[in-house]
C-alpha cells in the first residue's frame, strides 16, 4: 500500500505528458486520510446515469432495455467511468416511468429478465465498473400488493404500511399539495379514508413510522446487494419521515412544501438505522435525492460521523434553470451555490456534482450556449465545471455528447406525468395561456432529458428499429456518439480526457476549492489545492475572447487540459488568453 509520501511523489510527476487512455488505478491508498477527510472509494469515482427507457433498445419495441445497455458496455467503459447508476428497473405500471414500483425484487418485463440483470452486473464488473440501482421507497405503486392489501379494509393487515386519514369538512385531511400538482391526498372509495401521496395519486407514500415497512426496505436492499450491486440512489429519501399530525402548511410553507416534507422528525434516525442494519456491513455507496434540503442540511445528511448517507443531490444549482433567466445573473448564482455547498460540506460531508439527470432539462440549453457555433465549446466548459469539483461527478446519458433540449411544439409530444398534471391544472384553471405553458415546458420539462440516446446519424439515432416511445431529437444527425467518437474535437472525446485527468490528479478530487475571482462577470476560476500540488481551473462563460489577468498570487503552471487544441499560456505569464467558451486546467503553485 503506498504511503502518503509515495502519493505526494506521484502527484509531483510532471503532468504535461499525461496519456489519456487506459483504466486508471486508485488515486490515493485506501484508508489514507486526505487532510482531515477520510478516504472512501466513491469519492474518486465518476458515475454515469442510465435512464433505461431511453438508452438502447435491443428488441425494436421502442423502449430501451437491459440487453440494450449490455450492448453498449464498451462505450461506457471507454468513457472511463467507475459506476453506473441505473434508474428503476423494477416491474411498474409506469405512471411515472418506473418510479412507481409494483415489485421490488424483480425486473420489469419491458426491460428484460433477471438473467439480463445478472449479465449487466457481470459485464460491468468485467470492465471494472460497479452498478448502483435506484431505490424508490418513499412510495410504491398503487398496484403494489402492499397497497392493494392496505386499501382493502380499515382493519386490513398491513393497513398501516401507508398513511390513511379521515377527511376534514368534506375534503382532504390537510392542505398538503402533491409535488406533481393537485392535493397530496386522494379519497379511496373502499374505506372512505384518504391516503397520502406526495407525488402522483398512483404513488402512495409508505408509512416509515411502521417498523415492518423499514424492515422490508432493509430486506430489499440486501436482496440487490446479494445480486452484486454496489449501492443505491435513494429516491425522494428526505421525505420518508412525515410531520407529526400532518398539519396544514402555512402560506409561506406552501411556496416550497419540500422544506417541510424533508424535515420530518425521524428522517435521520431511519437513515442511521438503514446504515446500521444494512450498509455498514458493506462498502456500498449511497446517494440520496435530497429535495427541500439546503447546503447546510446536505452536510448534516452526509457527515461521515453521523452514518446517514454518503452524498446527496441538492437542487439549488440545477434549480437555476427554472429560476434565473438572464445569462448575466446565471454565473454569479452558480458560483455562489458551488462555493456555499463546498464550504458547507467541509471535511466531513461530501458533495454529488451534477448538472443534469432524468428530471432536469439539458444543461447545455440553459447553462451553456446551444447556438450551433458555440454548442460544442460551451458543452466542454460545462463538462469542466461538472468534473473539477470537490465532489463525486454524475454524468447523465447524452450529456457527454452535448445533447440539448427537444424542440417540443405541442403537449401531445410530452409523456411526463408531472408535466401533464401541471398542464391540466394551469391551463384548465386559466392561470396560464397554453403558449406560455408550452414555452416553460420546452425550457424546463423533464422529457427534454428523456428523449432517446443519440448513437448514430441514422434512423431513430440508432436507438431502436421500431418507433421510439419519445421522439428523437432532430439534432441527432450532427450530435451522436458515432460521429463524436471519430472527431478529436468532440464533446465526447473531451469527456474521456477530463475523466482520465481527474483520475490522475488527486488535487482535482480532494484538493481544497477556492474561487480566485468571485466577482468576475464571465470568467469562473478556482484553485484545487493539496499540500503539495494544486490545479487552476479557468472557464470563460461567454462568447467574447478575453485576456484574463490572474489575481495577485495565482500562478499559471503547465496546461493539463485545454478545451481548445493547442492553446494555453506559457507557465508564469500573469495574463491568460481565453477564447470564447474556453476552459483550461493548469497546474499551479500549491502554496495558494
Ligand atoms: C424523484 C425521481 C423522479 C420521480 C419522483 C417520484 O424525484 O427522480 O423521476 O418522478 O422521484 O418518484
């Protein structure tokens, strides 16, 4: 096992001659502390997220499947990622594309068989890649046998697996809103009581205060761990503990109910119990979806001393796609959020870095510049941002190609349950004109990220031989994996280089993060510093070239990676020429 001295010697190896090929080894020795931070394998991992419906279809039914994923394992391995996160693969009525699970211990027939699942685990393992699966246990499908039993009578065994209440004044028990529009309570005719569903009515919330529910969850986790998975992405996990009495929300709380939903009194106890019962016996990783949680709250959840979660997805950064319209306001907001979450994480927490997933619009379309002349360049800047944080990066399928939002022209083209419910609510109530609602969906709708993966310039982008469940983005003729794999200037090849660089430069994973020029309007620059080595990341978030003067005390060393071939400053020069939408990663002096 290398000692700390060996590691520092490794860091000091001249970095300019890096070869960006092959699978890297571990950056730091297991169990070795980095400053005050504890080493864990998943801190050095890069995760690739797969939405199985949209990744690759092997049987021509228009829906992606597990054999489709297996056929693309070499593509995934060539990216250099260490972990695949597979979105729900369980049997489901698919009201919410698998996030309404009707059987937790099986594979959806749409996606294949358990043998296909085993083949996926084995194929990944053969390539040195681990698999984590989505665990959707804040709620089940209303067609799960537990719910069918629970709803059958007031005194049914297992009634209290879910949350039932009498109505109030002829209406729901409280004013809780569903996060998908409408009330979070639905009256069930069989017993005349209401059940709680923070999402769609077909997604009833489980009652985590019932110990048998928690025991079932632990058992499900063991089932998949025994099948070879290396961890879980825990869906909507901050909502598992409900407020005592489920009282009405105040008008202020109604503006963002997730803050209340995430703040139940037993959330942390239930997570610690899960750790004690299941996770502490493995080296599995967890990443929780943490709606309603601030940067400080994320630290609490991921503080290694508390044994709750390894990392969480918070929403502040991706939420800017919905809240900030002006490009000039975007960069200051982004850097503030990144600085805040890094500061909050400190030595004991850990951050999950992401700009996209299956619930968010494509990052290029909002944070980048989708104009044809700039899309490749700006996608590389976003890649740099994603992969150079003190955090575990999560790359969402197609992000590595620079995929963009879909040009939706009608609500008929949209499948997403949330979008359809919100549409009905807003249009039917006359609150918003249809054109405005459609424009909002074009910018922020979840289906933007769910259109088929673009493999080739051919028919249906090579995703299916049939009719795809969502239309293929017309830009697939120019933005696709086959074309980009053969183009040295592509977004895809840049991702491969960046991931390889991150593997070889410990400062990019573990180094302290410092914004070198927080008020600069277009250049986002930060250092990543370990005691004996450091990097400087510079990104131009605009089209105009800029002669950027480094702040006093910041020195440019050798270029480790530039998004523009053959450019970069000579070492020691205080002014760095940055082309429009260029990113540069340099070595710098560690004393900073
Ligand atoms: C999470 C999932 C999302 C799903 C919701 C309800 O937010 O990411 O896709 O709709 O939970 O399960």
